[in-house]
C-alpha cells in the first residue's frame, strides 16, 4: 500500500520562509531565506544574489535570525 500523503516534519517546517544562518561541516556559513526544505534537510535558500540548493548531509546547524 502506497500513500501520497508526504509530510515534512513540523520542526523543519518552522524554518520555511524565515531568515536563517546555516552552518556547514567545513565551518562555512550562509545567510538567507529558506524557500524549500524536506525531511532530509535538503534546502533551497534565497540569498542576496540567487537561490542555492544545499544537501542536508553538509549541514551542522540552522539558526533563525532575530
């Protein structure tokens, strides 16, 4: 039985549409607004210049900017 009811974890959805700082395993950081996120923390983030796609396995933290 296959279901078409795919739902993203509510804890991840709180980041969607918010200005965030994302930290990477190589200690780099990026700032922007999350436009898409999934259960694997794959993210599409809108920065000043463009939209970037980030694989969830590279992320160490996501912090909402105040």
